[in-house]
RNA sequence: GCCCCCUUCGUCUAGUGGCCUAGGAUAUCAGGUUCUCAUCCUGGAGACAGGGGUUCGACUCCCCUAGGGGGUACCA
C-alpha cells in the first residue's frame, strides 16, 4: 500500500514570512492536498541568537491569510509534537548520545577562531575545507574537562567516507564524491542541535515523506541523508524535491534586506530632509539612524516601515504582509507564487485554489531560477479581483481597510459593497480605496492635487464650468446618479464639448484629484449639501488665482 | 578557491528527436471603446547563450566554453 504523503514547512522564526518562504509552504501544502496527505508546520527555533518572539505568530498569520492551513503544528496540535524544536531538546539529546555511543559522532573543542584559521589554510591551498577527524575520539571525561576549562564543546557527525547519491525529484540523481561531506557539527556548544541534525530527526519522527524546499538546501542533502541512514537504517529515505530559487526583479536575490536598502538609498538621495524627524518617525535615536544610513546596522522592519511612510517612500514588497498592505488579494498571490517554478502543462495561468490543487504535480517543477515579476503579479491581481465572488472581495477590502487604517473603514457593508461594484476593473484594493477615500473626508479636509487644479480648473474655463454646474446642482431636488448624469450630459451637449470637460472640474472640486469613482455616483453618495460646499470651497480657493495663472 | 545546480521572447513559461513557419501569459508598441483612473477589444514586434559532436533529422541527447544562481557557519 502506498504510504500516506506527509510534507512540512519548517521556517525559522526570524522575521516575517517572505515570498520565497510562502512559495515553499505553498508547494508543500499543495502536494499534501493533492495527494490527500498531511501538511505539517514546524518551527525551527534552534538558534537562540536569531529568533524573535513574535515571528512565529506573524508567520502563522501570513500563512492563514494566504489560505494555507496546516494539519499538524502549533495551534493545530497533532500526534507528533511538540512542533517547536526548542521544546524537543531531550529527543535530540537522546539521538546525539546514541551516535556518540556508537562512535558515529564525536566531541570536538575548537573555537570558532581556530576553525577559521583551518578554513583559510584550506582555501589558500585551493582545497575545500573538510574537518580532519581525530584518530582517537575524545571521551565524556575529556568533554567535561574541556567544559571546565571554558572551551566550547560541540559534537560532530562522523560522516561515512563514500560517495553519496541524492535522488532528487526535480533534478534526478546528483552524486557527491566521497569526502565531500565533512564531519559537520550536529550539536552546538550551547547544547542546541544544529539545523542539519534536528531536521533529520524531526522529519523521521514526524513521518515526513516528501521534503520540498529551495535549492539552497541541495548541498545539505547528502549530509542529511547520511545522517538519516546512520540514525534510522531501517526507514526508507524521504523523497527530496529541490525547487528553483526566486530572484528579485530589482536585481539580485530576493531578500528582505531590499526594503531597508531602498530606504537607505532614498534617505541618502534626498538632501533636504530633517534626519531628526526621520529618527523620530521610526522611534529610534539619531545615532541609531546614522548608523543605519552608514550601512552598519539595520533596524527592525516596523521601524523601517514607519520611516518610509513618514518620507513617503514606496518600499518593494518582499514579505507577504507587504503585499497585503499594498492591496493584493491572497488568491492572486497564491496563483502567482504557484506559477513560479511550476505550471500545469497546458496554457492555463489564472487558477483558483481548487484548480491548483487538482493540477499540482511535483513532476512538473521547473529547474531554472525565476524572477519575481511584480508587473505580472499586478495583472494576476486585476484578474482575480474580477473573478472572486462579491462577498469575498468585500471581505478582503474590509480587512485591507483595517490593516492600513483607512478612513474608509467606517463605512457600512452596503456602502462598501456599492463602492466595490463601481470599481470593476480596479487593479488592487489600494486603487479602490484611493477612488473612494474622498467620500469619508470632511469637506474642509480635501487636499487639491496641484496638477489636477492646473490642468482641469485653470484650463478651458474649468472654474467657469464649475460655477454653472454648481447652479444646476443647486436647482435640482433629487440628486440621483441618473439625474446627475442627465444634467451633465445635456450641459456638455449644450456647450458643444465632451462630457469630460464638464465632469472633470466637478470631480476635482469634490475629490481634489482627477481619480475617483464614477462622478455621477460620487455626487449622489456625497449628497447635495456636501457637494455644493466643496464646490464653494474650490471656487473660493482658486477663483482669485485664475487671472494670474492665465497670464 | 572548492562543491552543487541552472541556461527558450524583457519576464514567467510550453516544448521529452520529425507535429516548431517554436505556442501561451505578462510587459511593450500601434489602433479602438470610455466622465477620471482602470478595465476591455483588435493588431504588431519579440527567444532556442556560443562552439563542437551523435543522428537521415536536434530547442530536445552528449561534450566543452561562457554566463547566472546556490552552498562552502556552533544560520536555517
């Protein structure tokens, strides 16, 4: 009988979930769903220095936003827990001891600096560095003694001296020559296991059948495979699938460092900014900011975000939550991510979750790295915004409004639903928000876009037209969308101009910009009183400038 | 330096030796629809990294070169 498929996503909780991690999670999840198997979330928090307390929580939120549910893991439970590696220390210790007893592992006491010297020597001789195994393995007493002397004590795996062949589902058989796998460390001097050890133990104990991960792990695989065989000689090896890597369209590897980098460049590029205010916006000291600008340190993401927002600098989206904040739909993200390094084999591209699950196949992963193309993501988002059911779009829009703290968030469902319908064809939720925001501002808070004012109000007698429109609106008693359209169209006809010539001045008067919902609906929703007040404000604000501008 | 992986339009990709006059999507360009922003419609241009083999025949198989990526940690 075919064994049940078990896959896992094993992030280290060092920050937000980024697109690369999300894609790995997605592929593992899709394969589990496709085969009716189990998808596990395991948190690899074995590095005391790098873990941040909120990261695991954030990663889980982001996975949920994408619609990726784990069957076993934190908050979901399961028979093979705990799912935090920091809580599995006794398990790892037991296997380390086993290996030590069987002389398949041994203690060593070099400091990091000493190892560094050895590495440099190897490179100078144009050799790859391999740790030289001692003829005699130190005993437990030696370890105790070294510890007492203050030397670091680590444990290394005595890797077999033979070629290792990794069977990869994407790349076929990959041979590593004998001696290529060094005796890597499996237990650090702080007593925690290393990644290469913990993941092997856990994959076995959690019955993982398929390891789907980025190709940056390909070189770890022979070591892990050898370790598996030493630890669990009777268990069949898991199947490996090493996916291509996703690289950035802004050049180089797609990395979370891109955001701080973009911010730093922006700060350096602009001369006249008040650095003290910038530091204040990020709630850091001036010294910390200077250190960041010099490239010495990198503040946490929320600080970077806050400073970027203060400066009005758009940072490239890297983390899943960035895309949420930019108004992308999870349906589009998942669809787009799935197509980075995989395709269904026919010409389909726009697919919903069920279609992805039905079509997904590990045999169709592509080998070459792919570039993360935001333009294409945008096209996917536009497509999905049209495709998702109305209620879903409304739900997405509401959580987006909350996330970005938009003034639009106060609107009720009925109003929002009408707005969303009027925005068919919008590319992102941010576009929808931008088009309807003016409805939720006070009449006196409208900010006028300078270009719009110049182009629409100061040219073609825009202000004059606006005054006529005001009078016509004032004379109407029912301000329905239809009545407004009729009025504007007949005015345009009367004046022998296009509808735009009469509609645009009105739009700028009520919105401050040339971008909004359809103008007829806008006026109806705002109501006569507000519209007239805004027109008056506009005429008052710009009426006196008219001669100066035309001169 | 050493090890591993990869290479089709700008980008994501289809292609498993003859179906390829290399298909789709996106981006781009031209035109059209439209009250703004978008959307939408029609059409165009655009790729097998280079060199050797193997074969009647190579985008497809092999070798070399070049280029790209990854690893080389008491990170994962």
